[in-house]
């Protein structure tokens, strides 16, 4: 497969997944605002801080009001990680490989793009509560159409690789918002407000129902165990890494448990780390520190994949 084609399929999937996860990310705060007393949870700047783009936001918008943050993360065409920009970039990548992907994939992604552009033109902030679930559904539709209509060959595996790496990163970021930035005072731990925050976080990852089937109580340790270490839930970090590694080995042809490329070595080390680390070790080290390291490791994996397969220079 041409590196150009592989690159476009990989990034089309990453951008669709990123758009979905930004919508989930913002949804955490919106759901909390619905469930908490007025003024109790008016924290918007942490959402920008967690994206790593605080300086850009301050330069463009100044104060982190609800309206400014929502515009920045949702509709800002000049911010490359907004939902609008991600869907546009996904569509551009898909357009360049229309002869490789199925027509149904292109049609679904094009419809997704038009849907987001219509919402951006109206810029009706009162409709955002309905808009974010629509973004998530459109992303699910694209993934389903790709699985049902594209040959499960090298290109398909590049798509899965991009999707799962992006999902692992964003699950870590969503969890970090709650535990590190939105963490209540010690007096509030275990309070109704604290529990509401954990429930909102689980719902933002579509994890509340599955969590409830295996855990009887909402508590930080149980949520972290489920979203970080569970090998079966498809949005947990460990499950995403397991699936990404399977696709990487299918692409390279290297047997599982061995490595030939730097990307395989980095991803294998990350998978092994998640298989052997315990919940006690995570909290002993510090959850924020563990999640921060995970995000760094995922960035290194992405850089290695670019270097190994796409033949593009990796920026330091």
C-alpha cells in the first residue's frame, strides 16, 4: 500500500475519533452543569488547559467563559483540534483516497461534514446539548460503515490503528479532567456532588451502563480500574492499546510478542506496562502522573508510526 494512502486512511479515522472525543470531553462539563446547583461547577478553563492549547485560547478569546470555550472547542475553524476542523480534515483525507475507501464511507463522512458546517453557520449555543450526541452518533456511523463495507485489509487496519490510538489518548484526557482538575476538596470526596461528577464522566465515555454491570458502587478506584485497565471495554485505555497493537502487527507482518519496527517496540512496551501495573501502583504513583506518562507514550507511538510507515519528517 502506498504510504500516502495509508497516511490518509489513518488520519481520517484519527480525526473522526478526535471530533467524537472532543464532544465527549465537553459533554462532561455540560452534564455536570445540568446536575449541579448554579455556580457550583462553573469550570471552563480546565477544559482548555487539558487540551494543551491554553496559550492559543488566551490569545484568541481571553476569558474562559462558557461561550468562548464552547466556540473554541466546537466551531473555531482556525483551531485545528475543534470538532469543525477535525471533521473537515477527516473529509479532506478521505477525499484523497476515494478510490480506495468505499463510496458508503465517503457519503457518511461527507454527510457528517455538512451537518457540522450547518451547525457552525447557525452558531446556536442553545442547541449544543443536542449537537454533541449527534457528533458521537455520526462517528459511530462512520466506524460501522467502514467495518461493514471496506475490505479488512492493510488499509482497514491503518484506520483501526488511528482510531484506537486517538481513543486511548482522549480517554486518558477525559479521566484527567475529573481526577486532577475537577477534583473536589477532601471534604467533598464521596459527597453527592463528587458522585455526580464520576457518573457524568462514565456517561461521557458511554461507560456508565457497562460499569454498573460489574461494579455496584461509584468510586474513584472502580472507575479508574474500568477506564484504564479493563481489557474488554472498548473505550478503556488498555483495550484500545491491545486492539491497536493487533492491527499494527497485521500491517507489519511481525508475529505477536515480537518486534521489528520502533513503533511495534513502543506500543508493545506500553501494552506490557498496562498489563502488569496494578491499581495500587497507579494511585501510589499518582493518577495524574500515570495518565500524563500514558499521553507522552502515545505521542511517541504516533511519531514512530509516522516515521515507520508514512515517510514523513517527524517534528521535534
